[in-house]
């Protein structure tokens, strides 16, 4: 994930968290590799293709939610993810994160439980 700071919008600057994925590129590379793979490599490549294919079309909300949980775990937070303490811990984990961005990310985490 990439955080872009200070984007102008609605008359004020705000943070934006973008999910960037290269999964389509990876899927195509795996398909090409599978096409010319020897028999002993096919099973592994087929499994890799299945794994990447399973996450390629994933919605961004659950990805942001997982990112939030990883950051919270990194600072030792184990409380209620919907609490004010969770926002504080998230901003501790990511000090440059604005309050607005932290709240929006928290909402994703609450909406998409692990």
C-alpha cells in the first residue's frame, strides 16, 4: 500500500491510501511459465497460479483492513479495533497518518473483520 499525503480535495488537503497491485502482471507471467514448464514444475506453478488468482480480484477494503491489522499488531495493540485506542495505536504505528485517514482505515478494518 502507498500513502499519498496532502492531496487537495474539498477545499483542504487530505491523505489518501492507495492499494497498488501487480497481480494481473504476475498472473500473466505465471500462465506463460506454466505453458512451457517441464512436468516436474507444473504442480508448483499451478498452485502459485491458484493462489495469485484468488487474491487478484480482491476488493480493496479487505486489503486495507489487513494492512491496518498488521500495523496494529506491530505496535502490540490487541484491543477493540473499533475503539479510539485503535486509532491512536494506528497513528503511533504510522506517525504521518492524518486523523481523517486513520478513521477511514479503521472503518475498513471494522467493516471487514479478519
